[in-house]
């Protein structure tokens, strides 16, 4: 055992021994929080509760739960009473006992007011109010409203309390209940006073005073009537008693002499008996004290031994668990390093399939903002060159693709998407952008067996074909699967947005309905700017949880379109980082800018 544990162990033993002897010597001076008779009744109730719940008789269990809750509440043990009332409420809700829910919720609300937990009090009182409304019990509705108002006042919400009390006042007037109305006036005048509205406060105080005087007058009349009745009954009883008293007095005089003789004999016998009883009681008390001391000593020794055993066992478990945690931590670090190394190697492979920027630069001045969320990415961009129908006019194809997910799952999808684009365009010679997307959709469903499984993965795609005719004017064909394309003409008057279709590539949804994509055709000149992106940038949130948004992105693209492509990339990155600040990157980000040469 380590030295520091041994020192702590010795100190705990000494502390336990000292406290036990203090408890033994002062046991008679200490009281219990709960009187013995109340404690015994609660324990007996708990046994009945457990029995009835095991028998499935929850109605009988509720009776004993209510008894224990009320006993604890009357003893001022409010927190303990809450536990019983909550159990009562759960059973009443389970059995749909509306009246029981109403009464229990109201009791919990009043207890939480006494505990100073006003939000909880309002929650339970509102539940009681709701049931009172359903049962159309207007007196109960007023009671619940005034209790809610008290909780609102105690929590400083005087405006809310005024609104609540105004409703209670209206119902009190309907049923002409002056006592409830007096209480409402007293509470609402206090709230207006706290808010500094002296005019309203004075008005309701006057109403309260007038009602209070009237009610006290009525009560005094009742008391006066009752007192007169009692006086009449007492006078009649007095007359009857005086006659009986005279007869009894004569009988008493006759028996006084004989009683004096008997009393003298009885007094001597009683003194002798009391002496014997005191001697017996003294011996019994001595025996009980001796037994108590022996029992306490045995209990102390047993407790110390039990405590020592538990402490040793806990120390053993602590040392064992620390050793195990250390071994698991080392193993996890090894596994994590191996996995990270594998993913970094996968990143190298993924980077290798991306097109070389030097090939793109044959036709465009370009920048690529490619920022994965994790080591590997679910985004990729694609480029290819080809001649259509062996004509002299050449064409180039380029795309930006956002696959489902990010990290390793997204990277797998990007490999599949890259392979299928190469196969469709370069091997099958499909050059029409909309047909490329439709065929890509079909191949993704086949590859992932989405007709047979619940796999719903897919990708969003911006796909372009630009025909080159050797002049300064070109034809651009664009098709999009949930992605758009932005074009800024060299005159820089506005941003032209080519909108993609609402379908994604792949997914079980596209199986149920026929997916048809459309082509957009536009003339492009040297100096025009083309932008393709995934949704990672526009979906990025800032510290205030707002999104970057497509409008903000288009404004930034137009703002920096007069700069070189390299400078554009730098400024756009700065704008994204300035917006994001310290927020975590949500998704992979890809933005490609192309300036036609």
C-alpha cells in the first residue's frame, strides 16, 4: 500500500473512533429530525407501498404515499415530502386520475414556493390549473391562479402576476366569492406597488380594504349570533345543574366520613408501593444502560472492522483500475497512431487522383480553394480533355463534386465518383452534360446496390463542357445536380447564376421518380470568370450561429473579381476565416475559380 494511502487510512480510523465515542456519550442530548412515532409510521407506510406496488395495486399504494408525504410536510421536511408527492403524481398520471393529478400538482407547487424554487412551483401549479379548467371548477381555478401569482411575485415577475390576478378577479366576480376576491385584491395591489404604479396600487388597496371590512363585519355578526345561542344554552344548563348539585351535596356529606378513613389506609399502602417501584425501576435502568454500553462497543468495533475492509478493497480496486486505464490508454494511442497514419496515406492517394493544376492552366488562369474538414475529403474536382466526333473542335470537361459525408466515408465516395466520371466521359464517350449526370446517377445506384439496400449515399455535382473553336468566343454547356454555377463577364456588371436541378446524384429517392437533368448553354469570351463550388462554404456557421450563405459568397466573388486569381483565393480565404472565427469547420470546402484565356 502506498505511504500516502496508509496515512489517510490511519487518520480516518482515528476520526471514526472519536466521533463514535462522542455520539455514545451525547446520545441522550441529541434529537432526531423526525419524531419516533412519525418515523415508525413512515417506515410502516413504505412497507405497505412496496407490497401494493409488487401486487400491482397502485391505487392502494397512492394512499400510503400520500400519508407519508403529508406527515413529512407537516414536520417541515419539505424536500423529503417532494419525493413522495412526485411518486404519487407519476402513478396518478399513469392511471389518468385527473383529480389526483390536480391535488398533487397543487401540493408540489406550494412546497416549491416554500423552498424558494419558484419556476418549479409555477410548472406544477399550471398543471393543476389546466385540470381545474378541464373540470370547470371555478373555485379551484381561482385558487390555482392566486398561487401562481404568489410564485410570480416571489420571483420578481410582477407584470406576469398582475395578468394572472386579473383573470382570477374576473372569475371571482362571476361566482361572487368575496373572500377569494379580497385575496386577489390584496395580491394585485402589492404587485402594482412593487412596480411603482401608485395610482393602481391605491385603487386596489381601497377595494381590498372595503371588502376586508365587509367580510369582518359579516364574521362578527356570525360570532355574535353564535355567542347569543351559546349563552342561552348555558343558562338553561346552569338551572338544571343547580338542582342536581343540591342532591349530590347531601349524598357527599354522608360519604365523607367513611372516605376519610379509607383514604388514610390507602395513602400508607400507596407510599410503600411507590418505594418498591422506584427501587425496581432504578435497577432496570442500570441494567439497560449496561446493555446499551456493551451494544455500542460491539457496534463500534464491528463498524471499524467493516470500514477497514471496505477501505482496503477500494484501495485495491483503485490501483487495479489505474493500471488497467494506463494499459488501455497506451493501446488506444497505438491504434490511433496507426489509423491516423493510414488516413494520411489515403490522403496522398486521394491527392493523386485530383487533376494537375498545370493541365487546367493550359486553358484558364485558375485557383483551387480545397479545404477538407478532416484529413481526407468528400469533395473532389475533375478535369478532362477530348475531341467530339473526331472533329477539329476540341472540348474540355470540368466538374466540382460534393459527396455524402466527409472524412473516410466521403473519401470512399469521391473515389467512386472520380472513377465513374472517367469511365462515362473518357471511355463511353458521353459528352452531353445532362446525359453524363443521368448516367452517373444510374451507375451510383448500381454500384451501391441502392435498389436492394437502404443505402442513401450520393453526391451533388456541377458539370461543364466548354467547346473550343480557336477564336475568342466559346460555348459553355452546364448541368447541375443541386449545385449552381456563377459567371462574371469581363465587363463585370453583374453575376450570372446558372441554376442546377433539384435532384442529387444517387440515393433511394431518385429511384422512385424519374430523374431528368437540363443543360444550360451560354457564350463565353476570353476574360470571363467561372466559379464552381460545393456547399461547405455557404453552410459554414459563425459565432452567432448564422450561415455564411450563397448571397454573401456571390457578393465576395463580385467584390474581388477585379483581382488576379491568386489574389482572389487569398482574399476569399480571409473572408471565410473572418466570418468563421473560432467556430469548428462544419464540412469540406471546395471553390474553383477559372478565368478564360
